[in-house]
C-alpha cells in the first residue's frame, strides 16, 4: 500500500492531507490566475503603447513597491498562514489588530519613501509618489488574502481576484487609449488596490476570530524571521531588474521584464503552492505523513515544471514575437524558463521547513544566495545586460535547491534519531 495512504489512515484526524494540498493549490491558482493574467495583459498594453522604456519604468516602480510591501509586512502574511491554519490558532493578536499593525507599517514606509524621493529625485516625484501610495492598500489586502488561504475561504479569494483582474485590464486599456502615462497608470493601480482591500475587509473580518489572544512579543519574535526571508527573497528575485535599470537603461530593463512576464504562469503556480502548502504542512503532526506529503508533492512538481520549462524554451521565439515583439527577449526567456523546476521545488521544501520552524535556517540560505546574486549581477550586468542577469538567476535558483535539499535531509535524519522518538520502520514507529 502507498505509504502516504497508509499514514493517512493510521493517523487520527489527518486524512487526505495530500488532497487538501492539491485542492488548496488549485483554488489559489484560480484566485491568483485572474490578477496574474490581468498583469500580463497590462504589461503587453504598456509595451505596445509606451515601448520598452515605458514598460521598464513601470516594472521598476512595481518591483520597488513589491519589495517595499515585504519590508512593511515584517513577515506577518506568512505567519497568518501558519497561526490561522485549522487547529493551529494559538495565543496571538486578533486579525483586526494585525491589520492595524500592517496599515501603520505600510503608511510609515510610504511616508519615508515619498520624503526620500522628494529630497533625492524631485523631478521623478510624480512617478514615484503614486507607487509609494500603493503600499497602503496592498499591505491590507495581502494580509486578508493570507487569512482566506489559511481558512480555505475559496469563494472569496476567487471573487476578489476575478473582480480585481477585470477592473485592472479594463481601466488600463481604456486609460492607454486616451493617452495615460506611467504615473497615471500607477494612480489607477492605487485605486484598484484600495477597492480590493476595502472589499476583502468587508467580506473577511466577520469570519475572523473575535477574541484577541495577546502574545504580541511572541508574534514579533516569530514574524521577524519571516519578514527577513520575504525581503531577502524579493531582493534576490528582483534586484536584477533594478540593477539593469540603473546599470544599463530602461530599455534593457524592458527586455528583461518582457521575458520575465512570460514566466508569470510559473510564478503563479509557486505562489499558489506556497499559500496552500504552509497551512497543510503546519497542520500535519505525524512526521511520516508530513515527509511523504512533501516527497510526493516535490516529485510531481519537479516533473511538471521540467516539462513546462522545455516547452517554454522551445516556444520562446513564438511567444515573444507574438506578444511583446522584443527580439532580444528570446534568448533571455530560454534561460529563465529553466528556473521553473527549482522554483517550484524550493517553494515546497521551503514550506516544509517552515512547518518545522526552521525560519532562521531558511534565512541563512537565502541571505547567502542573495549576496551572491547581487554580487554576480553587479559583475555581469554592465557587460552582458539582461542575458547575464538571466544566467545569474538560473544559477541562484538551483543553488538554493541544493542547499534546501541538504538542510531538509539532515533535519529528517536528526528527527529520526532524536531522544524520545522511536525509529520509523515501514511507515510505523517501532
């Protein structure tokens, strides 16, 4: 009999965890798919109307917003996924108080960003001020989405995503038709994010636990490692685009961004897997069941991602010419396509390490990878541009995969021989 099936049957209260993982991933995929698809359409429209320079400017601004939102988050979104998972609610502040904390952090960061930009580059203030304002509603909506994933509130996730995607595409296409520039597009994105945050607040707050368990010091201690991990991961994933924009030019950033947008589906799957796997892995207390769930999901994800990477690499010329029409993006996309297998594996194994409370180990791995990534990018981007950045991204992702694998295998061996734990033989404790 399959060891996972046997473990599920023999573990009280833990049936169908692999099925829950698949269901949660599917729902998150559908929910995030609408906004991701809308983002791709928006990028295409911007590239067609404003050229690669316009696409590069918009991509740089939105990348800065993403990194800023993770800085303001302090890891609270990831912690929400774990502490609000079924059966895992412990002494922690209520969702309402966490939202107020996120809003305060996002507002403070937005004020600092705006003041710094006025002092440093006043000529670009009209471009960066609306980008900084997006931090406010995005912090609220990301926390509410994390809560919805933890509690499997699927209909609300899908409704919010589809509605946001429709407004985003319709508004940007209409705006570009009447002559919007990048600043006006960013202002519209701020309005859409604000409406999304308001809608999620109305729909989800009544479903949140009303009691406040306190535990602020514990919350901060646990969330800070998550926060560092999120910021390090974002800087590592997006520093290449920022460095291309500063070390080369906006046009070269547009070339890289066009290839990167073709990977939206892979990034979407990774995001969906993370949102589903953290609550599921955290809810599994049986070590054998958790190991088998991680092993099976990782093997399946690696196989699917490898096939997808091959197809994407072969179809790169057709995809780029039929969409952005940037010939230089073909070679970049062929390299970036092979980041899909390690990306999905890193998402699943990283989620499993989260369930083991190995945040500091993950932070160490990502910290080293981030420093190497930035250092190599500084060396290769001035000479090789987007191509060099793509090669660095590929090497970084596979390096993280090897490091995560070594950590997870070592952790599993330590647990099997830890004091007070009996060895596992044939799926059972002896």
